[in-house]
DNA sequence: GCGACAG
DNA sequence: ATCTTGTCGC
């Protein structure tokens, strides 16, 4: 129930649901061969409306294989720490339109690098029962040392002596990315896939493709 | 009490 | 996220 219908709840209940689902997150590798990697992103064309897009790419070539988009009325405000309750409904609607699910999903936001260790990537991973990785552009929680400016370099993201993620340099001389476990992947694997999906730009191709789809005025592809 | 705070 | 112009750099 709480897994597939995270909406229509208030902030307090939302936090309770996170505490309840948190134990189900698997921070170890439990993924098969990854042939398809997907990216999810949301856009808000007009206040009150959300458009979610999923871009499925060939894990080898990073070419777009399939995509889906869905519009959904915003039913939850943006509250730091409760992002999944706002973005999961639209995202799940988009995933439901895919003919075939991907083998791995890179999310726009954190996974375990969250105050209650249950960010958007964890919630989506549990809801779809798919391996997911949290790839955020800015920090929500934790501290870290300097990240060498060379592409591929990374340092652990720590919160209260606990490693909750990694700060990864996907491109030399550019702000790093905050990577954390979503579900069914280990941190090293999460970092490896993030780098593999971002061979040229700061953001992974999966995220870039999903962002382009969510932003475009076009509806579901024919 | 005063900031900080994914998208 | 979204609203916004020019500007520096590959």
C-alpha cells in the first residue's frame, strides 16, 4: 500500500512511512546483466502539473532505446527529505507505460544520503523492485573532503561517522556529483555505473535524456 | 534560537 | 523545480 501509493499522506505520515520502509533497502549488489539503463526526471511545465519522463538507454552504447512520459497533478509540496512523495507518483506512471523495464535506474536525487536513509532512489527502487542509484547535483546531508579534480576521482560522503554515499568527479574541473545507493546495488557499483553513464558531461546520459524528454512539449511518443 | 535544506 | 542575460570557454 505505502509502496505503490505514497501520495495522499501528510508530512508526518510520510516520515513514518520512510522509517517503515527503510529496512527493506538492500545496499548490496543484486542485479543481473545490465543491458538497459534508465534515467528519470521530472519537469513542472506550469504550477501544479508535473511531467515525468523515463529514458531507457543501451548500457553499452548509451543510445536511446525507449522512453515514456506521463503528466500528473502535483499532490505533495516540495519538502526537503520528502521528495519521493512528490515525484514518485508521476515517475511510476511513466514507468508503467514502458513495454519493458530497464535493468538499472539512475535517479535525480539521493538514495541513502538522506536524513532517514530513505531518499527518492530508495523509494523508487522498492516500488519497482529494481536496482536504483541516487545521483544528485547538490548536497542534502553529510560532509566530505576535497575531491581530486580528475575525472573518476571520488571521496566518501559521511554523516555521523557513517558513509552514506560518494562525491564523484564525472568531469575534470567541474562540480562533483553526489552518488548514493538506491536499492539492490553497492556503493562501489553505484559509483562505477555513474561514471560509465557519464563519459563526457557532468550528468549521466540517462539523466540528460530524461531531462530533455521531461522538458520537451511533446507527449508520449507514437 | 538560528541556519540548512535533493527537486 | 522555475524565473532570467549575458558571458566565459572548449
